[in-house]
């Protein structure tokens, strides 16, 4: 994510009062977010929206930023061999429309040579699932918070290290997975994002994550650990950048139920329900004179196992809002 030019990012002052201002600002933003519609859909037992970060993924300069994600997802359930799963003679399907507000604050305080910051995301989603009949639900999903983000900035490369926590705030019905927007468990996600932005105008960006989940106390079900990542590669032409973006996901440990490997569901998924997916597609981004960035992506999923697979379309906007929130404070 980036909301300024390289020249704008070279700030030298360190304000000891930034931490206090940050906490006040985040309190204001939290109230606004709780009143807003923000969101994404889950394609498996995911809490992170795969493919959300691509261009400038590791470039997070000091300042306040508002990020909006909007899009659509449409997919069919795939079994352990990658074929369309069957239930009651039909293939289960999922459709979602999502929009998400994200608040980011990167201060001038330095920790290990990096700028310190924090962010939060409040999700809300419309989800429609056909699995032995169709059902839909609209509501808040699992909220993502991170009070400790570190961002390093160098002339040609940038990096971010963080540890996101997902809260079980989404609607959940243990008797009907079709209307369960939330996962009913906590999630913990250490991450590292890097962007290489040489003077030649090429860019390569990536974000690598590893997920751990707590047990769903309503069902005694424990989701397996997952390694996943977002990526982007392309060329800058003035205010434009074009190329390809996507993501991958591989579940590394089995799902368990009551301490035992989750049993297979014939025609739907394998024992342990280890999911995987690879997605790629074209992307285009444009930066305005006010450093507002607009991005659009189409990501097609392939090599899908034990989860929904299909197509995702994103419309993303990054706005630097320092002036707006300095007046609020």
C-alpha cells in the first residue's frame, strides 16, 4: 500500500506525541467504521481476504490512510481432486458482494529502524450459498486489528512486518454454514510484505502470511494452519501501473473435530479438509495528483482443492487523509 511519492515519504522529524495522537485518531476511526458497511466473503474458513494486497504491498509511508475494498466473488465447491463437488445431485455454489473500510496510521516513531503504526479493518458482507438449498446473509464479518505494525523504507525496496489478530465478531450459526459469515474463532496471522520499486519502473510486490486458529467452541472444530500470500508484478508508466496479481494458499495441517482428524464428506471434501488454491489475473492501477491510488483486479482461481474456487473482482482505493483527521483532533 502506498499513498505518497518517494519524495513525500522522506520525513525526518520524530514526534514523541505521535503515539497519543494515534490512539485518539484510531478511536475516532473505530466509531466511524462500526457505522459503515465494510466487508469481504469467505471462500473456505478464511478470515483474511486472499488477493487484497498487491501493488505497493510493502510500501507504507508515515501518515493516516483510508483504504476501501469493493468487489464480487463467485465460486463452486471443489473436492479433494479438484473436480466440482456434488451434494444432492448439484454442485454447491457461493456468491458474495463485499466492501471493506480499512484505517491505517503510520507514525514517525522509530522501532528497530522502522516506522511504527497500527491498523484496523471492519468487514461486512452479503453472502449467498447454495448447499442443499439456497440461503443468504448480510452482516459484519470477523474484524481484523493490529496495534503493532513496522514499516521500513529504502530507495528501491520497502518492507512491512506485522501480526494481525482476527476477532470472532461475524454472525455464526452452528446449524447452518450457509449463513455463517464469521468463523466463531480467533485467528492469528504473522506477516511480511515486501515491495521492490527500482528506478526502471518495474515493480515486484508480495505479502506472505501464516495463520493459526483457536478452536470453535460451539462445535469443537479446529481449523488447520495455513500458509498463503498475495503478489503483484508489472510495469509503471507515468501515473499508471499494469501487470498481473494473484494469490496462493496451502493448508499445512489437518482440520480436527473433537481432537480427531475431520472425517471426509463423500463428494464434498477429503479427510482433514486440507484446502489449496492458486489465483492469477490482470490488474491496472492509477495514481492521481493528490496521491489517491485506484486499483482494479480480476483474479481467477485454479488448482483448487477442498474449498470454493472461482473468480474474484476487486476495486480498491487508497486515500492519504492526514489533513482531514488533523482537523478532527
